[in-house]
C-alpha cells in the first residue's frame, strides 16, 4: 500500500470468469458494453479523480487469488468476481487476508435472478457492495474504494 498520503492511489480493477465476453454474452442481462470499454472508462475516471487504475481479468480462480494477493501492495480493489462470488472460499479468503479496501461489483441485480445468485461468500469480507447498476456500477465502485482509501489515509495522519 502507498504509505505516502500525497501519492496517487493505485486501484486494481479485477474481473472474474466470463466477463471477458461482455458485449456479447447475454446482452439483455449484461448490456452491450465490452470489458475493454469498461476498463477504459474506469481508468479515465480514475485519472479525473487522481488515481491510477490497473486492470486484470481471468477465468481462473487461482489467477484471481494471485491478483488479490498482489493487491497488498496497492491501495484498493474493485472486483467483479462473477460466479466465483457465490462459491469461491479461496477468493473470499484471499480478500480477507489482504489489508486493502475491496469493493464488490455486479452488473446485474443478482437478487432479481436465480436463487443461487442471492448468496455471495465474498461480500462479507468486502468494504462495499454494488449490484444492479449496470456497467455504471464499476464507476461507483471506483468512487467507493477511493473514499475508503481517503478515510484510511486521514485516519493514519
């Protein structure tokens, strides 16, 4: 984590399985915006807000866990764990193990979907949770994690 409170915060935008198919996969549920477009929009918003945004996506649970571990050296994480939110204890434990503010984002309203999507094993260890706001949820997630970072920096001073 950046210990210098004057340094620009660095946030990881991390996306899980099947999110590489955004723009093509079930447009009625997820819209037509591609993951590349989301990453660009969030990076541009980060720049406007004085933050750097690094982007990563994987369909593999272990790779996502490694990205979360690496986030120990960053200031925050915005993560859409996709289906892993519902059953990945490994991803939950990784988030719980790092002392980095994390905000979970889901494009669709998971509570208006299948019953199995109503439970997130990862949400209890997050500092924020956003669902059902479409791709705008990513921008809200960035704003939320930057607010958490600012609170931490103020408390440390």
